[in-house]
C-alpha cells in the first residue's frame, strides 16, 4: 500500500498540532545545531586554552556543563548551552502564546553571557550538575547578574559532597583523587538522622524499634559495602521523600530548605516527624522481612550483577542522598538491589609528560556473554579501585593480550 502524510512547517519550527483556530509550533533551541559534532571534535583537538575557548564559542552543543584543564595549569568552567534570549518569562511545561514576531525568541546568548570561571581562587572547578553559581566557593557567582530564566540558585547534596572533598588548601596526588572519587559518605545522613532518631524515641518502645534505633546510631553514615544501617536509612528516605504522582513534588520535606547564606549546611532536619515515623515503620518491616535484620550490611543487599557468574557487593548510592559515588539500583527477584545506572566510566588524568591516568568501566568492556571482557572490570569497581590506562608504546606493549597484522599469521 501507499500512504501519504502531510507535515507543516513554519519559519519558527515544525507544527506539532493544529486545533481550535490555533497552531502549535515546536521552537527548539537545538533544532539547527548541525555543527555540534564538529564542535566536539574541535574541542578534543584543541592544543591550548585560547583554542579551546574559541571552539566553545561555536555554541553548537545545546547542553552540558563543560570543565577544562590543561598542562599549563589553566582550569575553566562553563555553564554551557544554546540559550535563547527570551522576550517573555520562562515556562517549563506551558505553551507560550505568540501574537507577533516580537513575542518569539530569535537570538541566542553568546558564550560571554553564560556563567563561567577561569582560573578561580583555590585552584579548582567542580561540576555535579547543580546550577553554576557556587561551582567554586572562593568565587561565587551572583544569580542577579544573569537573566531570571537561567538556572535557579541551588546546590544539591551531591555537589556539597563534592565541595567538601575539594574545597580546601590540599594538593592531591592523582592516586588520592582516585580514592576521593570513591568516597562512601551519604551526606543526607548528617542532615536528618538526628531528627529521625529523636522522632523515633518519642514512640512507645518495643524491642524491634529499639534495635532499629541502635542500628541508626551505630551506623557510620556511609554506603561502604561493609557498613551497617544504610540500607534501612535509604529505604526509609525513599518512602519519606517520595514524590506525589500527580504533582511530582516531594512529599516529605526538610525542616530547613537550602539557603544561599548556608550553602553547605542546608537543607537539614525533618519538617514532618509524624510522617517520618510512619514511613520508618514501613521501611523497618520490609528490611526485616527481606533481609532478616535491620543492620544488614550495605554490600549484602546492593550488588553488581552481570550474567550468571558475577554477583559482587558494591558501595555507592543515590546522588540525591548526597552520595558522590553515584550508583542507582533496581530490585531483583530475590529482593536484593542490582546496580543498573550511575557512575559508568570513571577517568582520572594527570597532565604530566607523558600523561598518567586511571580508569574503570563499571559495567565492563563488553556486553557479549562469553567475551573475556564481559565482566573484566566488575571486581575493580566493586572494590573501589581503578586500573592504570595504557598511553605510551611501552605501556600498551605491556598490556596487550595479542597482536595481529592483516596478511601476517
């Protein structure tokens, strides 16, 4: 059979709907970004900061924060994107009515307009996908200096964890950077555990509840594989802070929301202790049913599983709970939690001569069952370790499993 379809376009973009005398047009900030891959290539080929900065000004990559470092000691951070100059307030999910051309954006902000830092005090930039204004605590950026439709001011718990690791006067060896990357701390515990324990102590005591309280108090606030208490705490928080399916808003709130005046000590506390207790009872019941005890070790529950032969304990947790080593899990048929996304490829590099680097691919190099690389890096990631990257001819020679030249057997 032959079928035909009619598509409507306008100078503003494609028509996605027509109804009740109105035309709905998708106006995309990346619709014409045909040069994005060229910009990626040129960024990789840049031999100096000046060359890199000039390449970034192509403004073809529509998203992604950019961090840069080079052998000369320069560092650079850019809140990158093709950002329209809006003639109206920003809308997230609502269509914007346009009666005339002046109601529609037609130009983009140039790179110089975007929040950025070059060689800031303290010698660091960091990025965990928070808004750009506190990328470096020594060099805060004022949101008032940027359009209101740029990012709102905020700082996630994971970003605060990142800043705790790097905002100091230490100088780190590359191996120390690798170790910090696998920090097992769950920052959320520092902010709300005391309130949770206090709320639980107002309840009529029972042997089961007393044991759970002791578990929380003894817990070291980490998601290290051998840590006990985190499984119960994370199960509770998922319930307490669940989102309303209709509005998408978080139900259980902090007592003190994030404040710019206290950027690395807020949010904190629990706004609804009654809800906290009720959800803790639910969590305690499930953890005891599934694992037999409230103080089950994190790694006994949280696993790296691949194929039929790999079942390893793993540290790491949800970035929303303030974990820097982000590993997200889904429940398997046996009730345990299998890693399925988060930190996938970790790469730490030192711009020495020759370059020195460590890497790990959490899900291993191959998805082909039977390949020697199907699970070759799972044990490394499980142990919080990384392997030395082969860069020089000698390093490649030492690591290669075999060589082959076409025509030569």
